[in-house]
C-alpha cells in the first residue's frame, strides 16, 4: 500500500510503498477513506518524539475490512473513525477522564508523550495511508448521517471541546479565540453555542479570513485583526487597548491556539478578574507575564494537550442526533500523493483552509 512516512534521516515527507499491516488478535484493519491534515504532525520538532520510520496521520475514518480473532466490537463493513489517543486505561488519570496525562500517553500517527510507551511502539503507524491497523478499543462506529470527512476530524473538534471545558465558563461569558481561522478555532466557533457564551472576540492576522469564519456561529462576534493594528502593535500595546475598547469589563476566557509568537499574549491583559486562559497551540515561546499578575487578578492559566474519550463521545452524540453540523468546516480535499504539497500550502498559509482531509 501507499503511505506518507517520516524517516530519521530526512525532514521531508516520503510517499512509500509498504506492506498492508496484518491485524493481531485484538486489532482492527481499516481501509482509510479520509485522513485529516493537522499542522503539528508535520512539524520537524516532533520527530524527536516519534518512533521512526512511521506512517503519519492521527485523524482517520474508513471502513473495517478485517478483524482479529478476539474482536467482537466491530464487524467487517462498519463505518468507523479512529480515536488516536493511546493510554494504559488503568491509572488514576485514565480512570478520571484525564487519559492524556497517562504515563503511556501517545497519539498514533503523531508522537509519544509519556515516559513508557509500549502501546505506542506497537501502534505508532497512523492513517495517511491506504490502510491502518488499530486496537479494537480505539474504534468508534460513525453514525450513518456523519460523513467520512467529518469523522476524520472529530478529534480536532473534540480538542476544541476540551479547551471550552477547561475554561470553566459561566453564563454570559465573553471569550477570545486566537488563531480562529484554523481547525481548532473554527471548531470552537461551531461549539460555542453549546456553552454559556454570549460574545466572541476573534484575534488573528487577517481581517478577511476572520470575517469569513464569523458565519460559523450565531453568537455575536467581533474581530481584531493584527494586520490593522500597525506594524508597531507589539510595542504600543495596541492589541490589548483594542480589546479593552471591545470589552471594558474584561473577557472571561482566552482560548489560545497560536502555535508561535509571544506578542499576542498581551491579550492576557484584557482578562477580567478570575478569568482563565487555556492554551492548546503548542507555542514554544516563554510566557511574558509576571506571576504576581496571576496572583493579583486570580487568573487561571491552563494547559491541555488534547481531548479525552468523553469529549469525542459527546461530539459523536451531537453529530448523530443532528444538533451539531460540521460538513461546512471541510474546505479542502487532496489525494494521498499530493500530501506533501498540501502540507506545504497549509504551513505557508497560502490556502484559506479551515479543515483539510486526504483521500488515499
């Protein structure tokens, strides 16, 4: 089969021909129909946390084609999506809806996080391929009304669900979403009406792109475009001044998906007393904030690196009963052989892509 692979001796993506995996006794073999594109998977920085060589891609949907002898939870022909989070399922974190903190935590097709990762060593290959093998407990049946494209991106939407939960919002909340035109930002806009939010402020580079995503929610939305604040906005504090104009009493939460740069963190100065900042952008920069400011304002700074099974189950429930519609988030589709070009365009922001998927 064809697969998009990462190798230890190269930072380039490779389209390789490899053997179709054979399912073990507790495994399910899935013929991939859609695989999501997520920027973090292709960041060269993450290679140090991968088991190489490896097939990339953790957002996967498709049909079951083969089962291990001990599998009774799926059937050949089932329409399914893969829950990519690997964990031991027995520790205090796994038993309290915090499996992303497990010592064995890893994401198949992406990277390992934990200290001991025997599951990741076995199941590190992902779904940017024609077939993928996964353990039966990571297979979720897709509701009949949910497309394979949306099924592949459930993980992204569930990540947004997790950040909203971490924000601890109260009725009438005003929130800021940074990097709002990517997968996480647009998913958050879609989910906003399921939370006690009365107003959303989008902070990003492009006014045009942000105006396009405002149609994704019925909640009143303002935009603050960094390109309109002047080139010196990081030193003039123009961002936080504009936010104070829009929300004089302060905002109740910031959901930060910025993958780089520290200047946008001046938005923290617009938080109300007791507000929360949740970060899931993977930003490597130092956080430029005196700790006394956190104390004085009773702020909460929360980091979370992903969703849990309860988050994905809730998204699948809302999709299944029609409360949540996500098809309009899928803006671009590519063939497997075009993955390197698609990733290059995604990283260069040359396409107005909200969510993209690959078809083998």
